[in-house]
C-alpha cells in the first residue's frame, strides 16, 4: 500500500470504529434508559399506593411473608436464573432450580422485633399495588429478554418487598437499608472519611459482647465501607497517640469506593491493633488534610463530604480542652467563603467514652452525635445509619437513579447491576422519604451489547453522577436526628436530655411518632407466626421436592406473551373495524 492509501485506510478504519463505538454507546444508553424508565413508573405506583394513607382499605391477605408457612404460593414456577435454593439438605441438595412466584411479591422484615410494628404493617399494606407492574416488567420486549431480575421496594421502616416471590430460609438477617444501593440512592455520590480510635483502651472487652471494642468498631467500619459504591470516595484514618491514614496503593488521598478498593481497605482495617494514647486533634487534622489534598487532585465525588468519628475514650494527647479543641475543628472545617467543608458525625462507643467533647463537636458543626452502648441492643453498625438518614431527611426534590457496579447477587441471580431510586413525598414540608426502589439487571444482558467492562463501568458511573441537593437543616430536624435510636431493625425516637444540643429545644421541637394504623385489626395476619418458617422451606423453595413437576419459567412467559398477542390482535381488529366504518 502506498503511504497515502494507508492513511486513507487508517482513517476509514478509525471512522468505522468510532461509528461502531457510538452505535454501541447509543444501544447501551437505550438499554439502561429503559430500565430507568421502569423505575420511574414503579415510583408512580408507590406514590399512588401511599396516597391511600394509613387506615384506608388495607388488606394483607395477598401479601406473603417470605418465611411464613401457610401462605406460600402453591402454583410456583421453576427457574435457574435466580440461583438455587439455599437449603442443602436431603432432596434439595440436587435441586438446580428455584421455585418462584411470578404472580406475587413476597415480604421480608429486617428483624423479628420489626415484624409487628405499625409502620411496617402500614408499608406492607400501602405498597402492595406494585405487583402488577413487577409482572409486566418481566415480559420480554420485541421477543428480547430484558435482563430484569429481582425487582424490589424497601420502605424506610425496612420492609422489603421482592419480586419474583421466593421463599427465604434465613428470615431476619437482611436489613436492606444497610445495602449499598439503598444508601447510595438516598445520599447520592459523596466523600467519606471514617476516623477510628485505636488507642489502648479499645482492647477493652465488654462483658455483654463477644468482641472487644476494637472488634466491634472494625465490624461497624467494614459494614459502613460496604454501604459505599463506585460513586463515592473514601478514606479510613486510625488514631491513637498520632493519626495515620490506612492507605491502599500508597495513595494519601481519598480513593474511589470500587469493590476492589473496598476489599483492600477492609483488609487494612483488619490489621489495626489497639496501642497508644488518644489524640483527637491529630485525628481531625489528618481527616481534613485528606479531604483538602483530594480536592486538589480531583479525587472526589464533587458532592457532599462527611467525617465519621468514632472513639471509646477522651483525649489524652494533643489539644484536650473542649473549648479549644472544638475551635480547632471548626476552623479546619471552614472554607475560605465561610461555608463548611464536611458534615461531622461523632460516635461515643462504650461506657467509658467521652461524651462531652464528641457531643460538642457535633453540636457546633451541625452534625449528629450518638452514644453507642455495648450493653443495649443498638449495634454500632445500625447507629451509623444516622449519617445517611441525615441526607434522606435533608434532600430536596425527587431522587436520581443510581447504578451500582456489577456484583454477584446475594440471592443467587448471578452477576447483576442494580438501578435504584429513592421515592419521596415532596408534598410534605420537609419532604419525606417513603423508600427506595430497585431493579437488578443481569450483566449477561448488557454483554450482548458490549463486552467491554470498563465501558459499562464508565457508562454506569456517568449516568449516576449528579449530586443530591441538600438543603440547610433546621435546628429541630437536627435535634430529631440526634434523638433517633436504631435497634434490631427498628427505629424510634427517645427524649433523652443528654442528647439535646440545646435542651430548651426539647420544649419547642416535637419528635415524630409512628403513625399507627387506625384499625389495629388490620395488622398483617401472619405477623407473629414467622417462627414456624423452617417447617416448609424445603417444600416451598426447591423444585425437586415438589410432588408435581413445576411448569418452567419460559412456558409461563410464553403463555403471558400469547395472551398479550391475543390482546393486541383483538385491539388491532377493533381499530380495523373502526377504520372501515
Ligand atoms: C404526601 O403528603 C401529603 C401531605 O401530608 C398527603 O396529603 C399525601 O397523601 C402524601 N402523598 C403520598 C404519596 O404519600
Ligand atoms: C422531653 O422531656 C421533657 C422533660 O421530661 C419535656 O418537658 C419535653 O416536653 C419533652 N419533649 C418532647 C419533644 O417530647
Ligand atoms: C376494622 O376492622 C374490622 C375487621 O376487619 C372491621 O370489621 C371494621 O369495620 C374496621 N373498622 C374500621 C373503622 O375500619
Ligand atoms: C399462629 O399459628 C398457630 C398454629 O398454626 C395458630 O393457632 C395461630 O392462630 C396463629 N396466630 C396468628 C396470629 O396467626
């Protein structure tokens, strides 16, 4: 080839590849856009459902608890696309398929304690209208499988409605509010610095716990790390006599919270050992250094920033005087224009922890302080929920759709990406979070469009990158958050005089109370009976134990398709008739 021809050829090849790429991008965009559309229409269903309010015609008879026995549906179908049943005893061990209900969603609750609460019962009732959309979303479009797997709604009380319906062996170990898609949908992209105390005293072993304070803290930090997604940036600081960042890849800035990075960070957290004194000042200096450095090199989500600070003691090194220390932190947290850099959340862990300074810091920085007892039921991991409740409360406008990275579905549906959207009632002042909707999409379906993982990753990120609008909080809202207690999957408000930043506000501000259903007899009928769950799990979850073979998933779909095409034919012929006449 002559040089000129070669250039022409190269130019041609380049333009073809650009063309192919843009066709792929367009197709991927359309594919993801379709799923976002499904979420928006499910959102309408939630809003219509919640419009009915509590006390209206609530009927629970069509809701099936994923663990309860008598109601689990008989007319299930079998599928391999949603994994195998968890049970591995006799019979089920050989079961390759899972029994699903394609007609109804099933309910789960975050804990036994939560199961019978009024708010949870209300949520079960008001969200039951979602089923018909769930069913429709599963139908193939133009004969093409849509890649839609699980569809779900989690209310603020932790009620989890999942479709297709499937029996669950482990009833109460799943609090969906601690999942990354839930947190990410309510907070939007964010920068998080987690600061943990690793002084000597963290070796203390409370008699009520199987772990030391250090162990409890590591568990909690790990669970917070897993609530982050690739949309977020994160750093972990450990402090004792001095403070140091737990670095990965030698980066002394925030790192993107990809699954690989989180995995690496949790390994670093595991290595922390209690040793030395307690230096709050060094801890906060390091945290804010990281935030500032990261802005300089653009390693930031560019949205809201927060510092989560955990300690079991009181300062013994660095600045120790409460007034002075708070002053130092305030100036660290101030930008040149006077605005605050980050929201600060402080946690006092265990009975010996300082409560004066940690509370004072949160109070002066418009943050939230909480005391985590190791004696009571509230676990540190749950109490940490306060940081995203803050955003759920202060957010303005409807939530954006966020996409997670590809990950392996916990219930066995293979590799999926989750699209999630928070649903708010924007008519109330302030607006109220009703819950978060999600759709899992099999990556096997996106692979038909592109096998380039980086391309998919970048596209998912750019579609989810807009910041949540966080308005300024009112003093009462912050005081309410400070009185909020999370335990065993339930939420309640206490009126604890030690927790008010300004005790005089305890007269002015009211605390939200759970709105009980007017008619208590409307309570979910199988409410108390979930302990009987195990009895028939084998029968209800596993196809090979079923006396009669289940019809397969695809037959059911094609039957629905058939009905659909019949309908279309009827409609078309009606139109024809109209046209003729
Ligand atoms: C939103 O709140 C308003 C005001 O309290 C109420 O009238 C309306 O029914 C609520 N709508 C939904 C969908 O919850
Ligand atoms: C909290 O308790 C105090 C004292 O018992 C009481 O005066 C105040 O009204 C209570 N505040 C709220 C919001 O319940
Ligand atoms: C409460 O529920 C009971 C039983 O379902 C029903 O008979 C009664 O009419 C309901 N009362 C109201 C006020 O809805
Ligand atoms: C719970 O189950 C037992 C045994 O089947 C039954 O007698 C009882 O009525 C059930 N209770 C409720 C509240 O459904």
